[in-house]
C-alpha cells in the first residue's frame, strides 16, 4: 500500500464517516452566499476558512494579502426594439464597462471564433455580436475573454453570449482583464435562440442597452494553513481551491465545493495524528474569478520556494473522482498507478490525462514548472448546468462525491509528502515551452496579455 493502512484508515473514516466540511459549506452558502474578493462578503468567507483551519488543529494559519480591483455589478437593461419589443434576460460579464448606453443592430456571429469574424469582415463594425458558448467541432475551446477580444478587434459595439443551459439562465464570468472597452454580457439561451431565428429569417433586430457597474480598489487574502513536515519541512505539497465566487449565486459548486474539499482534506490529515516527511499546505485562493489573482500572487511572492514545491493539487468544481490528471507529464508515474489501485474501492480507475489546460488556480504553478497533480472527476447532478448563473446553490453539491474527492486528495498529498524521494521534478523552461506548444496553449496565453 502506497499510503500505510493506519493513515489510509483514518483519512477514509474522517472524510466519509465523520465529515465536517459539507455542513460548514452550507453555513457559508446561506450566511455569506456570493463572495467577491476584497468586498465584505469576501472578507467574511476568508474568516470562515481561517476559523475552521484553526479549529481543526492546522498550523501557521495565516492570511496573505493581495491588492484587487473590486468590480461591482450595477444595473443592466437590455431591450429589443425591432422587430418585436421584449426585454432580454441578461447579466453583465465581470469587468464590463462602468457605464454604457447604446442601441445597435444584432449580428449572429456563430461561435465568435476568429474564423467567424474573418468570414463576417467589416459588417461587424458597430454591431452587437451574438454568439453561443461553444466552438466548431475539432477547434480549441475558447474562454469568453478570447471571444470578446476578437469582437473588440473587429470593431463590434458589444458582445452577447447566450447560455448553453436552458431555463432563462444567463451566465456571468470575467470578460476582460481590466475594465472592458465595450459592453459584454450573458443572455439566456431562449433569448439567444429567438434572436438567431429572427436574423435567419431576414430581420435585423435592434437592441437598446443601458449598463452601470463600478470599480473600487481593495485588499483580498489567500488563507493558508500547514501541517509541518517531520523530516523535510521546507519541501511542500499544496492543495488549494478558490474561495471567491460570482456575486449572483451562492457559489456552491463554483467553488464552495472545491474549497470544502480542501478543508475536509485539511481536517482529515490533521486528525491522522502523524506528520509526513514533507509539509502539507492548504490554500483557499482569492480572486480566481477575475483572473487567478490569488494563485498568481502566491507564485510571485514565493518564487524562491517553487523549487521545493513537490506537488500542487487544485480543486475547482471537482466532482466524483475517477482518475488522475498530471498536466505536462506524458508518462504515468508508478506512484499514481499505485494510488489509483489503492483507491479503486471509492471509484478511482487507471484513467490518466496529461494534456495541459488553463483557467484555474493550477495555471500559475503549472506554467512555472511546478508539478500539478489533479483529479479527473465527474460533476454529477445539476452543478454544471447552473455554472456562473443564479442557480449555483447549496442543494446542487453532492456530499458523497465531496467526501470521496477529499479522501482521494488526502491520500495523494500523503503519498507525495511521505515518499523517500520526490516523485516529480520541476519542469525546465524548455519543457514548459514544449508543453505550451504541444497542448496548444500559446494563443490562449497571448490573449491574457
Ligand atoms: Zn471556479
């Protein structure tokens, strides 16, 4: 057994039979709800994390501050004026302009990929671009920031992305790093489909938009806690998840769930009563939703410690785990195979992924070459449907899946932290460049600049 029975038994008992974090997540969802880093709600959430790390016996429980811009949603009114009159169910994207008043014609831009804008050419100028959330088959998935960037470059007056989820559920999410120069919003699937039908039938729908938002400067905090290693305390295995969420919901699946998994792992490993050789560190990241600010700040502030980071686990909307994802590491390490074998009774298989991806808090670590060891997991139920919409509430969180993810995560941390030799080396700059090219990340990374 890669994780000894005395430790494994305790982890399983704590995560599955005596879980703590699910109940505390309920408190967070109901009593704090949406959590904006730097705002009062964000502060209260950070204190929640600090309180339970302390209560459960973690060491060096601390805050690390970072400056953030606090984007605050104001009002948005979106009314179709021709050929029929109705109000769209719309939600501004994060970092949308603080003030915008305009009327413009709507243009169907398909998926709003680069090729869509090339096909449409000059007609995009001054129009409101309508698109869905997807891309054409075989194309690289696009983040909404990339779609907005193409729209800006094409001279569009604004961007409307309609939801892939039915039920009058527009989605929010960051659209630009800094205040966006043109309006950007999510609208409901039903409104998007109606506009598309009208355009296909030859109509030229016009939409009147009035939008108000505000920006302020603030300070957010990453919350950190340790179990100090017994032999190599300077070498660290870290598990983190972002604590902030969008304002419109309770942020239950995104990412109260991941935060609770990290908390449960911390609770179980503290209860295990024995220290592994290396230090275990737990992190609740701030301001992920507006650009991975908390994890970026950590990587920057601790640059001289990255050589001694032996593994980083990230939990973001993590469902029921079934495999390992170790980006940039083509060969499955024998430790990973042994862990999956030991954990087969709670759903782990030998499935293995290594294709690197972006847009969560593993990213700054991965691009610094720090080994990222994450879980492939299936988000069951409705969590995905309500992503970034008003429906992301506590009832969607599966307690059994949360417990299993925490148990697998805790075993994984222990195995890396107690191994005689570090299982994963830090990638060299050349190896990082190779990963970026092979896994087709270059263009998406350019869009972040
Ligand atoms: Zn998230």
